[in-house]
C-alpha cells in the first residue's frame, strides 16, 4: 500500500513536469538490449539536443518518474532526506531548471503485466523502440503472448506524428511492428530490414603471446546508402542491434548518418554487458554478468564463437524467472555450449545442472565440467584454471551474482 501511494505521487509529479516542459519522449522496452540501446540513443541525440536518459537502472514505476524529475540522490539513505530531495528536484524541474532536457530517453522495464501500460498512461511516447521479445520474466507473464502484448503496448501508444522502431529479426517484434499505423523503421541483420547491418567482423583475437582488440566493424545499409561503421570498444551482434536502433531514432530527429556514426566510434557499453576486460594471466574476459536470458545468452555464445582463441572457458549461472520454460531453456544451453567445445564448462546454480546433463551427453569429458551451488563457491577453483591467452565468458542472471567471478578474475 505504501509503495503504491509513493508511485501515484511520483506519477502525478512527473505528469506535471511533462505537461510543463513538454519534452520529446523516446520510450524503449524489450526483453534484451534496453539499457545499451538507451545509452546509444542518448549518445547519438546529444550531437544536437539536450538529452537525459534513465539514471543507472531506474526503469521501474518509481525509477522512470524520478528520471523525469531529474533526481540524482541516493534513495537508500534517510527517508526524510529522500522526501525533501524529491520535492527539491520536482520544484527545480517545474520552475527553476533552464536546462531541462529537450528529449527524454526512457528505458521502461516490464517485470509483470500492466507495467508498460502504466507508463503510457501518463507519458506521451513520441518515439517507441521495441528491441526484442524473448521469455525473460515469463514467471510473471505465464505465456510469451502475454509478454508480447505488454511490450507491444509501447508501440501501439506512439503519438500520431511519432515513429515506431522495431527489431525486424525477432519475429514476435516484427509482427507487432508491421501492424503499426504510425511511421516506422525496422532494423536488423535481415536483408528486408529498413536499417540493416552487413559484412560484420569482430576484430578480436587472443593467444598466449598477444591480444588484439580492435572492436567490431560493419556496413550500414539504409535507403541505398552504404556506410562503414567501426565501434572500437564493442563486440558482438547485440551492440549492432542497439546501434541500428539508435540510428533509426536519429532519423526521426533528422540527424545526419555520418555524424551519428562518428559519435559512436569510441562508445563504451554499459558496465557488465558484453564488456571485454583483460583478466589474470593475460586472459580476455567477456563480462556479461549483469543478467541473463536465452536470447542474450545466444548472443554471448555467438560472440565466443566469433573470437579466435587457443582455449575458451564458459562460466554460466542460472537464468531466473523463466517460469515453465526454465527446464527446457537450460537444456538448450548445454547443447549450445557443446557446439563451442570449450576447454571448461563451469555451471553455477541448480538450474544449470540441466545444461550440464545435456552438455555431457554430447561432450564425454567429465573432467572438463565443473558444477557449483553459487558464485562465491566457484571463485578460487575457477581462478586456478585460467591460463595465458584464455577467452572467458562470464554470464548469469542478476541474482546469481556472477559479477563476483568477473571481479575475481580481474585481480
């Protein structure tokens, strides 16, 4: 009840600010890639406009209104300070802030039915971006169709003169996007997408003598224009989807493609989302430890496959909140890991035992599989198997605390 009251008060305050300031709103949702897409969009739009995106992971019913208010205080501290802090930022946004953003880029999470609808009831969506629909949070939505209906609510509520931007490669998203009556841009790797990437090359290689990390390059193809793109600090197809979405948003704001490409040359992905990090013994860590789902894990394993390395080590924690798809999803993980033929497969959590079973049916090397109950238990043993020139993937759901392993391997 108390949380509900706080939500409604913040909603009212945010609505008043929106009515007063009238910023253009870019709303972003999806099962995978929301945060990276948000950061890319903010970077691109900052070429020409005053822009604000969500602070940290403020994509909830409380976090989104706080972003609209521009709050930048620590909400884990004294409750009285919190209240006065919120009132201060609200008054500042309403009256005193002469630098209030022209554009708000709002990442909107959907952990349960009604979340996206809640946002759209008080936030006018000028540009809606739907990144992906998988089976994350299926525990609360029960079916993928329910999840698709909720996520799709964002695009269905784009204003008449706005734009719907959607991932063409995801069939569920494509089906939603193609039904939009507003202007739209599809993006993806498929040749039928309007904003597409071709000739993708990960310029990354590692062995016992050296590491080469020159990022990722691809060709951008849009309306007959083909332009080279290089992202020095990025890797994997996941970042390409976010970049294509960002370019699509930039088109709505009539930004120049070449300027957009240049703005991202030195872009660094948000922490713990497919970051490439130097580890102990001159290893290379793919740190994707923030969260995990079947779709995002596929992207991470694809990246592992693309990078040349003498040995590959896969360290995976449970994928949580998958509901009835939990057992089958983890079984599929084992088969996909087996395709890589890693030097070691390290599984953390009781759900990952399903992955180990399916993996072991294909790869008959028991000494190359390690199973642990939690990330803390795995630290020292995992640290001992890393050798010079290893490529190491660390990934798992947020609750599995896989970041502990990344941090340990960085020492």
